[in-house]
C-alpha cells in the first residue's frame, strides 16, 4: 500500500495560508490595535497599509475617483505580484487552501474507487473564462457603481464565514468543493477573476520554477505534469522542450511539481540553476 505523506512545498504553502487565515480572524477583532482589515484592505500598526490591487481598481471604476492613499496601498502588492506571479493563489488564498485540501481528498477517493473498478466522470473548462469574467466584473463595477467582485467573491465568503459565521456562504463553498471532485481546480483555473488579474500582472515574474539543463528530460516520467494542480504540461512543454524555466502565467508557484519530481530537475527561485564551470563550459 502506498503511504500518504505531505511533501515539503505542500506543507509550507498550507502553513502560510493557515497563518494568513489566522491573521484575517485577528484583524476582524476590535480589541486588536496592531492589525485591522480584511482580504480587501489591511492596516498594520496604524501606519503600514495594504490594499488588494483588483479591489482598488474596482473602487476607482465604481466611484469614478482616484484615491492617492488607496493607490499607494495597492502599489506595494502590485510590485510584489509582478515579482512573484500568482504566488497569492498558491501560498495565501484561503479558498486556494480549501481547494488544495479538497484536491488531496479527491486524489485519495479517485485512487480507491479505481481499485474497485469504478470510474468517476471528469471534465475540464477553458482557462480563458476567468479573463472574460475579470472583464465582466470590472465593467459591472463601472456600471453599477459597486465593487461587485468583492461582494460576490467566494474568497471573501470563506473569510466572512470563518469570522462571522454563516449558512449560505458555507453552502456555496461546499458546492465549489463538490465541483472540484469532477473538475480539478476549476475555480482557480477557469473562474477566478483575481487569479486572472494576477496572471496578467505576474506574466514575466522572475520568481518561478527553474529547470536543470543537464537533468531535464532524462527520465520522462511526467510526474511533474501529473502533479501540477493548474494543468501545466511541465514535462512536455518545458522540460522536454529545452526551456530554462516554467513561464506559464497560470503557474501559482505552489511547488507541487518540485515535490513530485524524483530527480531534482526543478527548483523555485529568482535565478536559474548554477552549474559548475566544467558542466556549463565543457572543454
């Protein structure tokens, strides 16, 4: 029997997501003087302010006004995600944590059902949908004078449900988890406007998965491709193709492909693999 184990990157990203969730709960408590806020905007020590860049854009479109302090609060996060890509999705997003855990359950159930000779239906949806949804919500914010995605976002529903309790929110979140069983990461891949926004912002992000030029493609096991929750063909489109890094804007830097690789072909960082001079410049 194959033993279940949590691998290094999976453990790290679940820890950061849980820590962020704990900070959200603390930030909602009125007695805390050092941290206030939500997923949309946060104030730390009454001086350092952060604002979600997409929420900021929605507020500007909805109100028809520019707010310098809000733009400044969003600018720092915008720079961070220009450097880190969709790291929010892989490391911080509360809904990403929920779907990550659901994915583990999904894998376990599907494996055991297949051993019993039972097959469960599975379908995929176009990744382009989330870009159309991003455009739709931005247009709707402008027309309705309301930041509509912030109101309807399942990411915010999860935070509200944990902080304030709720019934409808949990039902809607449960529906997302059920859909995950039949379509892996459907929300993250195809439906999330925030994910689409960060994909655009971090398209050229230098913090990415790098590929070892000497080890790439030696063992075409496809474990990295199968391990990727975003459906990126890491082996076929990048490692076997001789690419130096995974440049797909859908990559959430979650490290699942690195955990899956048995040969140390992949690494996550700002720089590519540094080979000894004898390897890099053979005589």
